[in-house]
C-alpha cells in the first residue's frame, strides 16, 4: 500500500493537483496534516499571481484506493479550491472514485455527535431546572401509579378469584423464606455490636443493666425493621425491577395487555402482597435475632446472664415498643414493592435502561424507607406513643 | 470474467453442537464483487455458517479462508487485521444502545485509527447519508429509530471502515415490502458504487430475484447447489423445487419480470 500523496504543480496556465497512492483511513491522519499544511488558499493565490488562470485539474491517474475518509479529504480539497473561484476539471476519473466522491459530496454538514449541552453557570442552572422538573414529574407519575395499584387492589378484593395466589406464594418464598438466613445473621451481628458499644459507655456510670433497655428499645423500635427493609430493598426490590424490566424489553407486558391481562393484577399485586406479608415476619425474626445477639454480648462482656437479661427486658419493654416497630413493616414493604414494580414498568426497549432503572429502584426505595421512618418518628412523637 | 478472485473459500467445514450435526463437509466459494444469497430451511444452519465464516463460531473441522486469512487457525494479529476488511449487519442492527448512531459508526474508526474528531464526524455524516438516513438521525439513540432505520444505521456501522466484504443476516426480515425493496435497492447501489462483495443470508425471495447474482442452497448439511436463479428453477431436488416453485416464489418471479420490463 503506497502512502497517499498530494502534489500541486503548474501545468500550462492551469494548476494541476496530482493525487497518488492510497487515499484511505490508514493515511488519513498524514494526509490531513499535509492538506492543512499545503495551505491550498495560499497555493492558489500564488498560482494566480504567477500568471496562471483560475483553472485546476484533478489528476487521479496515479490514485490507488479511495475510501470514505479519502473521499472526504478530496471533497475538502475540491471545495477549498473551488472557493477560490477556480474552475475544476476532473478528467479520467475512475468510475468508483467518482461514485464515492458523489456520495460523500452529497452528505450534509458534519453532524453533532454529542447532544449539545450548556457549559458553565448557565449549563448548571439549566441542569438544575431540568432535574427539578424531572423529580416533580417523577413524583406525579409515581403517585398516579400508587393510585392505580390501590384501585386495582380494591377491585381485586371484590373479586378475589382474579388474584394470583400461586404467584404470590412463589414471591413469598423468594423474598421471605430465602432471605431468612441473611436477615437473621445481620440482625444478630448488629445486636452484638450495639451491646458491645453500649456496654463500654454504660460501664463508666456503673449502669450496665441499662444495656438491656438500650438494645430492647433500639432493636425493637427502629433497627430490626429498618435493617430488614433496607436489606429487602436491595435484595427483592431490585429483583422486581429487573424481572419486570426484562419482560418489558421482550414485549411480554404488551402481549399481556393484548391478551386482556392487567400487568398490575398479574405482576404488581402478587409481589406487593407477598412482600407486605413477609416483611413483618422477617422483621419479627430480625427482632428476635437482634435481641439474642445483644443478650450474648451482654453475658460475655458484662456478665449479665440471659435469665437476667430477658427478665429485665420484660420489665422495661412495653408491648407498645414492639408494635411501633412492627406497624412500619407493611408500609415499608408496600413502598419497596411499588418502587420496584414501577421502575420495572418504566423500562424502555433497550438493555441499558434495565440496569439504570434497577439501580434507581434500589436507591429510591431505600431513600423512601428512611424518609418514612423519619415521618413515623414525628407522627409517634406527636401522638405521644 | 476469466480470472475471478476468490474472497471466501470454505472447504470441508463441519459444525456440530452436541449430538446435532449442522454442517458436514461443506464447501463454498464466494467471488469478488458478487452478491451471494444463502437460502435454506429453518435450522439448516445458514446463520451458523455466517457466524463460522466471520469467526464467531468455532468449527469442529474444515478450513475457511476469508480475504486470504485463515479464520480457523489464523494468528490473532491477522484476525484483527482482517476484521477491518469486512463488515457485518446483524438481524436487528445490533447497535450499541448507549451510543448515538454517529457514535456507533465511530466505534470501529476510533478503535483502529487515530483521527481528529471533526474528520470522524464528517465520516459519520457521510455514512449516514450513504445508507439513506436523514442527517438528523445521526445524533439519535437506537431506541428512537424505527426497525428499518435501525437496520440502515447498522449497515452504516458495518460500512464504517470501508470493508471489501459485507455479511448480512436476513437484512429484510421484519421490514414492510416497501422498506424491504428500498433496502434491497440500497444494498445493490452500495455494492456497485463501492465494489463490495456481499454474503447475504436471506429468506426473502424478492431479494433473491432483485439483487443476488448467485444463490447457494443449504440443505442436507451441505451446500446442495449454487448458481443463478435460472439454475435454481431448473434444479430437480425436491426442496429446491418446492422453494423456487411455491406460490410465494411465483409471485416474486412475476414481480421481478415486471420490474425488468
């Protein structure tokens, strides 16, 4: 493969542009620097001041291969010279060269490859505005979705035959039973950590026994349910989004609709009810394991034996503490399931959006769980529970 | 056409998946500058043959020579080099969904060459124009395009490096008759303007009549017969008879005859 070259020379009164070698991608970078360095404009005016006429001849008899990149450079050269008011002749153009030249010459201007975006302060403000509108729109859509699901749930309650119980039991197994080991282990460890940290502080006041109050209240009221909800959001919320999203990519959701099946009934309700039933159970399990972890650590570091631990627990913990923790579980479950299904249904027909929306689903559901936990705290505080 | 140059040479190819033999001792030649249509029933291994030739599928035995490169035992450098000399259009375009059409076209350019962005953009614009897409399609994402446009965009990416050979896997599947005819015409035009060699797996009888110089019929684990459409019509093998004399084939033949007039 010969290097692509361009030579300019005087031929009578005309300017002869001789193209030789291969004008291909491989040589494009080298040619480009020469084409710029050639300063066609200067060359052309020099030719005119030297007594030449405004006529140019393209000589491509020595030209080997020409590809799109080469043709683009040729078009550029052609236009540069033509802009100088030159008349250009191209005798003996090979058919394939000419065809490619015409193809490329007919193309529009170079297109923007990156979508235009503002820069600096204006760009930031634009982005902020876009983001705000995005959140507003998203909140509206999500609220509408909650409404739709609630309505469908009500209608299904009137006709329980429509409810997919098999699917629900399947999801209870997936989201509940199979999550037991990890939920139990994590709660046990958190109970131990709480006891250990609490003990080292309380020992300074000689108030070791209060470690029971500390663990009892924090685990039963907050940690048990919050930890379980966050874990399930990461474990099951993401699975919901990915499952439904993949079905959306395959157009299974569309097929479902045309068969007269409501995706909310078939996909959303079983998942939501399954999670609303299993999350309280998981929370209860987490509570028990957290207390056990705490009791073990209290025995180990403070010498509070389990008998003492649990009798003290019975004295100080009123049932209300336990109930306050438990009532949050179904609410968190509904949030996680709704966000997971909602994001899944928003998947577009490309693989990338499945991943993006799965991430978003987990972040959103964890955010909402913590937000609602805070709202519960405020509410209980006002109600003096 | 005295001295024809072989672009693809397949000899004694055998492909097997588990117990199931797809190809056995298959031979095939493709000559420079021709449009070869590969037909065969579902499951006869048309796509497998295409994938084996371009090196996506490892054959059990046999030899494949594509543009002078051994595609089965060739060394990695040679394989990398030959990849710049052929392009593939997969069924639904197989565009990268996170990139715009122009970026898709520039992926191979950026991989193999170091060029300034303005030239890259100009090349992308030229390719978009070449495949008959409107200029504003260039900065759209694949999800925003229709099926026919995605195919054209896929073709633009396949042509990014100005290949000598282009492989098509059912290019007109899923297109409406008008879109399919337009795509056939586009393939023919580009093939003639750029001097391409085209290897096309297809089911579309209209495409066979309209643009294929030669047809290869895949059946009974090998290439049963090759030749022009006239050869096919004379062939006595029952499958070929049924294929080229069925009701759809007759309709396609009538259309083709009317086009010629």
